[in-house]
C-alpha cells in the first residue's frame, strides 16, 4: 500500500510539473513575442544595422587617413675584378680606397615614415554618402514591412486556430448529444420499441463526427507548431493558445480605414527604391567631376653599405593630387545611360505598384463589407437552425417527430454552425487585410 502511495504522488508531481511547464499565449502575447523573436524580423534588424555601419564606412573614406610604413632591403653587389695592370697604374692614395671597395658586398636601404591624406573634393564621395543614407532608410522600411508580414501571419494563424477550436467544441457537443440519444435508442431497441436500423444510423453519425474531430485536432496541432515557428518559440516548448469563446466575444462591425499611401510600409519601401535608383544616376554622373586630395609623406631613410639605424635622413613631402577625367571612350556615358534606363524601369514599377496598393485597398473594403453582411446572414441562419432543432428535439422527446427528422435537423444545425465559423474566419481575415491596406496592422498589438 505504501508503495502504491509513493507511485501515486510521483505521478501527481510529474503531471503537475508538466502542466506548469506549459505556457499560455493569447493573441497579444503571441504578437509581442513574434515581434521580439521572429527570425526574419531579427535578420531585417541586422541588415538595418549593417547598412548603418556601411554609411559610417563611406563617411570615413573622406576623413583623414594615416598610414605608417617601414621598409628594409638588401641589394647584393657582385665582386669587382680589377686587373693588376690597372692597379699598378693607379695613384698610391687611391689604393686604400680600392681595398675598401672590394670589401663592400651589399647595399642596405632602410626607410620608415607616415603618410597622411585628406580628401578635399570628390563628387562620387558626396553622392555615395547620400546613397548609403538612403539605403539605411530602405532597410528601415524593409524591417517595418517584414514586421507587418509577420504580424499578419501570426494573427491569421491564430484566427484559424480559434475557428478550429470553436468547430471542435461544436463537434464535442454534437457527439455528446448523439451518444446520449444512442443510449436511449439502445434501451428502446432492447424493449422492441424501435428498429435496430435507427440505432445503427446514430452510431454511424457519431463515428463520422469523431473522425472529423480527430482530423480537426491534428490540424490544430500542426497550426500550433507553425505558430511557434513564426513567433520564435522553441519547438520543444509546450504551449496552449487562449482563443477565447467566439460566442462570448462581441464581433464588432467593420471599421473602414482611410487609404493613405505614405503610411504603408510597402509604399515607403518602393519609394526608397525609386530614390536610390535616382541617386545611382547621380553617382554615375559624378564620374565626370575631378577629385582633389591633399597628402603628406614624412619619411626617414638611409642608404649604407652596412646595416645601421642611426644615420637616418629626414625626407618630407607635402602636396596635392587632382584626378581629372578627360576621355573614357564612352564608358562613363554608357554607364549613365544604363542607370537612367534602370531608373525609368523602377519608376514605372513604382507607378504600377502604387495603383495596385490602391486597388488592394478598394478590394479590402468591398471584401470586408461583403463578409460582414454574410456573417450577419449566417448568424440569423444559425439561430434559426438552433430554434428548429430545439423544437424538433422537444417533439422527438414527446414522440411527435421521427428520428430521421431529428438527425436531419441536427445535421442542418451542425452545418449552419460550421458555415458561421467559416464566415467569421473570412471576416477576421478581411479585417486583417483592411488593417494592412491602411498601414495600421501593427496597431492590433495591445488592442486585442
């Protein structure tokens, strides 16, 4: 008995530990977690940081540059052969020098110094700074657009899970009602009040609903795994999704926002791409301008027949260097023409995408209003089906309606409730599309 008690407590604490390990997430918590931990959002933030470092690198190219250098070289000198006749003809005072010359076998060259340079004027440099700063804005817009797409995916997946849980609840209630009915019918059959066919019909109905339930549970598990990936939640972490009760949640009417292109992350992204293409033209045209650089070289050097660091001479140079483009056989010209052609392509694409954004907004408005109208109709249809089912169920209990009528109305009610859930999901997705088309998708964080 004591052994059984120990096993019971061990199992109890393990169960409690597993329950405690599960973390509950509602929509707002999922959205917040996704913004902080989604892999694509993190990569977008890193790309934005990289663009900032690139801007600083380009700016640094125009600031003073200081480089040091140390050089040493040894140049070997071949042995000089002088005939005895030449030596005898030389003055005696030269002979000692000739002896020392024979002892020289190499020339040692040593130099050390620093070089300073400062860019004074460069049109490509000035245009390059504008380009990198515009790239920063581009990557910032890309980061916001990525965040928007992630928020949309999280919310859409959450609504699908919520819809499936609601359908699962409907199936559970139907299965429970039919199983209760099945017990009654079995007693009636055992007492020869009904045929065995009636019992089998209900049993088949229950079996079909249980199959639907199992399929739906698998779909929910898959959707939760997808949600964890999007939100950056470790796959081994057990979570529960707080979807709430659709019946208790008050469905608000459609809120049609105002279309303002400048507020859309995608529009801002396209705009930055267009501006960058224009700056590329300016950058290629800057190749026609001269560059001017100031420089200074401060060196110490020596040339000796032996290695010696003491006898170093100071050699300093300062000056200016101008690079003036004169003739490139049309290379610069055609490069500018290429960038202008690219700008025209980007501009045309920008115009088309702008019209597409406007069309997307109009479609979102129409879909939202249509979905709301259909949702109201499905609500009325569901209420009517429930009313009919309750009446037929009461008549069946009083033996005034047949089992066939009851099962048909039960199927109609189940279909009406499922159609309502499907329409509700369409309406919720239409809401997301409306938020996205007006640039307000991020506002659903903390509002849900």
